[in-house]
C-alpha cells in the first residue's frame, strides 16, 4: 500500500498524499523499506489506528489487500472460528457481509478488524476471537443521528464526470471504440468546465448524436428532462433503460427482434447497455480484473470483440458468442438458486454466419478500428527482418540526433536509428507498451512517422499516440507522456530539429524522451549509439495500412493500436493548472488597453498559440504573425532571436541589434508585449515596446516575481532556480536575495530533469517547485520536463498583470518592470556570438588551445584582470553522475566573464558560441546598449582564444 514501481528509474516509490498535498515521495531499492516509510507517514498523519503494511510491534505483514477478505469455503470459516451461512443468518450483522472487514493474521494468531472511514482503511485492532472483531466493527459502524454513518460519494449532475475521492478532483473520461480518448482531472470548482471539455470530446468522436451536457448555445441539458432518442433507421425508440444480457424473444442471436429493437432484445455474453453512451459496452473479466473493450453501436461488433479477447485470455476454455467460423453460439449461464453455483454452459449453433473469424486481439486487450481502417486477415501483415549495416555519424548531441534531410532519407538511415533505440529499451517498455510519436511538422515528418509505426509494430509496441497531422510541440509531448491516462506512456519519440531550418535541403532530427517526460540522459543515448554500431537487421511490419494522420481516431496496425489524438488538449490542461486563465483573459481585455503579438514562425507553436492565446485568452487574429505551421517554416529560420525573428522585431519597434527605433508618428501603435517561439515551441523570445528582454534577464525577472504565478504560489513559493552555465548570473542575485537554492548545470534540459525528479531518483533534497532557464531562449518549470515557449509567454503575462492590478490605469510597460529590477539587483550586460558551420577540426583545435592556454590568470589586458580559467565540469547532486568539458570560462574581476563552448544542436560542422557578461550595479550606467558595453570584452576574448586564426572567421554569423 502506497508503494509503486518507477519504470524509468528502476526503483520503488513510496508516496502518500494528504488533503491534496503530496507529503511523501521517495525512492527505495528495497520494496519493504518503501512500505515501512509509508507506514511511518500514515501513523504521523492519522495516528496508530490507521491500517498499515506492517504491524508496528512485530513487523508482521498485514496485507492491506485482505483487509475486507471474505472466507471462501467452510474450512476457512472453521479455521477462523466462524459458522456456516445458516448460523450467520441469525447474526445481528446482515448475512451478506457478516465477515466483511475481518481476516485472520496467521503470524499473530489473531483476527484483524478493519473498516473504511473517509475512504481509508482504519484498523480497529487485533482480537483473540472473530466474534470480538465483528463486535468492534458493529459498534464502530452503528448508524448515528438521522443520516447514518457516512456521506455518500460526491456525485456530479453532468455526464462523463466522476469524483476522485483520493485527489479531491473531478475526473472527465470518455471511451471511443475501446480506447480511452479523454482522461483529465479538474479542480473541484471547475466542474462545469470539465463537463464542457467532455462535451467537446463526445461531439468529436460520436458526432452530433452524442449525449452531451450543453447544447451549442451553452444551455444545460438536464439529464432528468432528456428525451429518449429515436433510431430513424428502424423507426423505433431507444430508451435509456439499462439491461444486461437480457433474453432474446426471437432466439436467433442477431441482436434484434421482429417486434422490438430495444437493448433488452440482445443476448450476447460480455455486453451491457450504456445509458450514458447509448451504445453497447463490451467488457471481459480476467483474473479478477475487468478490461474495457469499448462502446459500440452494433452489438455484433461488441460481441465479436469480446470473443477475440476471450480466446486470447482463456484459449480453448473460452465461452464465446460466435465460433471460429463465425457461427452464432447460444451461451447460457444458469445459476443454482440454492447453492449459488454456476452450471456448465450449454452451447448450440444457429444458422447465422459472419465473416469475422479472423478478428485478432491486440496485446493487453482488444481494440477495434476506425471505419476507415479495416482489419487485415491473418497472414497479410508480416514481420520482416531487413538486413542492414551500421552507418557512421549517429551519435546524438545535446538534444538528439540532427542531420540533413537527404542524409536521414538515404537508405535505412532512419530505420537503423529507430531500431537501435528499440533494441536499447528494456522489454517491458516495448511489449504491449504505450508510446508517443510526433514531431514539429517539418519536411519528412509524415514519412518518418509511417516508418516508425511499422518498426514499432514489429517490435511489439502495444499502442502509439500521434498528434493530429503528425505534429505535437516538444513540451506537449512531455505533457502527454506524463499526464494522458495517468501517465501510462513509457516514453516518446520526437521528430524535431528544434530551431534549425526545415525543407528538402535543410535539417531533420529525432530524439527520445523517457517515461517521466524528460529528454533521455546521456547514458541512454550512448547506449543507442553503441547499438547503431552493431546493428545487423531492422524489424519492420510489412503490408500494413498507412495511418491517416489527419483524422482523429484509431487504426489497427498488426497487433498494435495507433491513435491519432488532439495534440493541444492535454498540454492545455497542464497550462491551466499552472496559470490563472481568467485573470490573464481579464488583463488582456483591460479597459486601459493592452496589445500582444505572437510570432509562431510557421512552426508547431501555431496551433497551440491559436488555442491558448486566441480561443482561451481572447487575443484577436491580428495578434499572430506567421500563424500556420509549414513543413519548411515558410522559408524562415525558426530560431526566436533578434536576427531571425525580424518581422516581430520590426513590429516591436526595434532594430536588429535590439536597440529601439526612434519614435515617430507612424510608429506609435507598437504592441505592449511581443513573443516568439521556435520550430518545436520549446524556446521563446520576449520583447516589450521598443525593448528587448534578454533570456537571462527574463529568467531573473520571472524568479523575482514568482508570486505572480499560481504554480509557484500555490506550492508555498518558488524553491529553486537553475540555469545552464553559459546563462548570465542575473538569476543568481535574485536567488541570493530571496534565499532560494541556485544550481548551475551544463547546457541541456536533461540536467534540469534530474533536479525535478530528485526524490524519485533517490536524492535527499526536494528542489521543486523549480524555475529553470538557458541563455538560448529556453525557460520552464517542473510542470513538464522540457523547456516551454508558451509557458514563458504566460509567465510574462502573469508578471504584467501583477504589476498592473488597476485595469483602467495606464499600463506599466515591460521596460519599466525590467529597469526596476536592474535598480534592485544590478544589471548583467550579456550577449552571445554564434559562429555557425565552422570546420569541426578547426573548432576543436581552438577549444584545445583554450584548455591549455598560452595566457595565465593574474595578467591584466586592456583594463581586464584575468582571475581564473577553467573547463566547466558538473557533478549531479542527485545521482552523482559527472559531465566534463562543458565549456571554457575566462573569469575576470567584478562578475565579468567570457565563455567558449561548441554547440551540439547543429546538423553540419560545428557551431562555436562565445558568451559575454559584465555586471553593472550603478543605476546611472545601466541604460547603455549591450553591444557598446561588451565590445571591449569581446575583442579581448577573441584575441585570447585566437578565434580568427583557428576558424578563419572575422565576424559572427549572428549576435543575440
């Protein structure tokens, strides 16, 4: 009890929640130690009477699963000192639960008495005799007052909603043809919103005939007044009467009668009529667990799916509705009224035949297909082993493998890498598992997804979730892995080259995210690379249908289910948990005026921005630049910086250098807030009216105003800030002033992921809630395990709303908020020089020179005194892993430094990055252009690195 297995980290997790707050979350190698930790926490919260895993004094296992065990035969009743059912009938306790809550603890030779109180098992004590245990239960559960002993579970007046008593939240769920297409939780006060979300999904999957809570005008449709639905095809009326396995008047087994077409006329095993869905619900019970096989309008379809599942799980012993030739069998289950025993079924064959004999189950259960994707008969789908040889150059970089499209498309290049990935995964993360596959929509995305589907099916994957159109932003993939259906996905394959350009001659990328939603750690990617060097064959499922990526629904590919899902909704739910959408919507519509512009750069952020900023927050269509996703990003380089987001920069009244354009009569209508995202929507750039906010300043500003963000405020405040080493030290000063943890990591979001999951990984310190950032325009928190462009935009809207509480007052602009921050903490002047597609050997030679320099600390050049030269290394505080050679730092006095490192995100050559930083505490000197302040430092750093000599470059490709 309270212990579960963490697939990604291979440890037992002890978890206890109390009143909606997680009070214990810690990992253990030993399962018993985890259970004992749970016991300790339960006793601290609920006292010694609470039921635990082990008896405190003796350490005897009390098996919570047997807390309400019933005796199964007379011998067990005698062992317990009980009586037979006849004598029980004379007891003052009703006979149907005469022994409920009483079980015999063999190790202690005592009877355990347990009741449920407020949804929790409560241990009343250990007693010498069963009668004493029963008396204790009777006394404790005697009705009191007028209302009896306990309140009924909370009920919703809306369809599709149920109350989660453990987490105190509303749960909206919907199944479509055997697949759960909606499973989301909502706060208690969001019951109506949950119902509206249910309606959206119901209409999407079941059409206008779906049973919903509100009509198109938003009027509530009270179920009490709901009329019966008329089946126009048969001129009969289907009532909302729920009937299970009712006898057929005709006995022909077809599911209909000559006199009526009501649910009561169907006699199929494993079916029940759903009032809510107005469809047949197929289920099967295996080893005490009920598996849902879906809802179907046609009872024969539901019956056949039940048969396929029964044959898979029960083999020759299966009792089915149709035989293997598709002939109807009448299976009757008759109960002996005196003994309650099940008689042997009688089977007869009728003349009704069907062509469904080849219907095959999916691993872990049966999943039907969408109407556009019929099943293939046995033998049509075939697993083929394609012979292959290793291909050079498959070592993943900081954010996965990135190559030119023509390289990835050549031969079996993509096949090799994907098969190597599956070869590296443990068996339980493949066989029957659920995975996410989507990309940023760049060129070759669709073709690559179809290839991955065929390889995944051949490797035994049970289910794939794919975003509609094959697209899903990188932070959304992380959200789907972590949140959809309670986080059942074991990981996800993301097809993205992030901020790199797209097109037939441009870049393509692929990376893997683990079960906790974070990018794969270096140990895993190294193992994948090792597998690429020894690969001999690729497993592919041939002759399988191509999946229609543009239609929501389910397709069967061999034994695997592919579900095309809405790529936005799961991610939107996470954002709504983190921010106050009502407040932000009101702020955008403030009487005093506010104008926002968002540049999607024709990347995957486009549909997300349209929903989040447009539909949810009310931004008009004029707020969006490059508002549609294109596979070549419309010819843009989708990197949100001053050089490449030129249209946004111009709109915000800025020059490419970041300096403001002088105001003029025709430039007064400049938006108040500008933002951009990159190709896969994990990066962001923030601009104010004629004001550029550096990524480092953006991180520091959010940290200083964390109380404006509900995600931090509701968890007791921000606890930790973390930044990549090249990112400026501006956030460090905020952390010091506010008493926050501050962690400096290598470049790569995966290092932040370890901090977010510290306790689950066996760490001793909790870092959440955490704010993380990189100078490369990456910002985010532990709401997902990726940096998140739209999250940063909502964070800045929250900061602006916090500084502008009066809606009709003049707006306090971004520039004023930043300048106030500088006055309080000082300004860290900062910029980055990028030298792209440099010869790799030349770049490595320059770095080797910096690691063994011909200059020494202590020397003063051009007014700068060099105090230290080091090559940044990192020891992870959670798992102790080490990362070396992460960048050479030239550290000068007064917080001034220059950093050199090679980027791992390019597809060809090397990208040399030089980072420059100078601290200025004097308010009178904080308004100068960064380029002017940092030019002397840049000249000195280039000279010391001998950059022009090694690379041949006399100017950077871009300065940000």
